[in-house]
């Protein structure tokens, strides 16, 4: 394998593509008692930007309710631009859907936690995600470039 043919993987940029926090029942919701029910949705996507450059993203939507009232909804789409060259096409889906998602997840986790805290609520700590299992589930249900959602 020549120097030009060795696989290349570099992070060009990590950024927040979309961030929203809604507190529809403020300020009354802060007076509600009881433990909130938290629902988390996760979606991964990726697309080729140009030859050897790819954009991958992890979107997380967290909805918290107490007494059937929405406390907050936070949605974060964390994205990254990755330079990937000399990787066999059959392995590219795994690199993007597993490798890039694993790199992006700590950033999305921190952004969700920060947004919820700034909204006046206790910190939400997202549990680790097995992106390999999610990727294989997605492959059984959809095409490689479409989104998968888990609950």
C-alpha cells in the first residue's frame, strides 16, 4: 500500500447545526411537583459534501413531562465535517454511522445538558449509545443515508 492509498480520517470541524429549547408552560411549570418522565429520541445522518469530505450529524430530542404537562423540549443537532479518503466503499457507512457518531455524541450530550440547565431545570445526562447496534438496526430497516430513530 503506497502512502497515497493509506486510509485518511480527520475531523475538519465540529459544530452545532441546530439548537432549540422550549419551555411552553413557564413559569408555572417550575411550581409543579413530581418526578418528570423523560423521553429521548436519537437520529443519525450523513452525506457526502464533496470528494473525500463528509458531513455527519447526531440529533437528540429530549422531552420532559410532569403531570402530563411538558416541562421542556430540547433539540440539538450536533454535526461534523470529516475528511475520509481511501476507505473501501463497503466500509464507509460504518465509518460515518458508527465512528463519526461516536465522536459527535459527547458534544451533543454536553450541549443538551447545558441547554436544560440554562432553562432552569436539573441537568439531563444522556446515557451512552451503542451506535454500532443502531447502525445495524438502521441497515435492516432503511438505506444507508437515511435517518434512524430510537426511543
